[in-house]
C-alpha cells in the first residue's frame, strides 16, 4: 500500500505515461476514508491524463 493517495496517483500517472493502458489498485482504492472520490481522481489521471494532485483536489471538492 502506498503511503498516501497522491503517491499512488503519481504512480498511476507514471505508469500510463510509460505506455500502460490501465492500472489495477487494491487497498489504495478501497481501504481509504472515501474510496469514491479516490476512484474519481484515479479515473481522471488514467483516462484524461490529469495531474494527480489536481485530480484529487477536484474529486474532493
């Protein structure tokens, strides 16, 4: 498990930028206070190439 949500979103962005077509996360996406907001941010990073911190901020607003 990554230490925080931003770190895991940055990892997802790096993986996508390196050519992956998707990512799979377990505990980082489920065992958190608000999994729906995290998953919205993750989707923005993977599908739209959003900045991880901005995606998380937008999902939390």
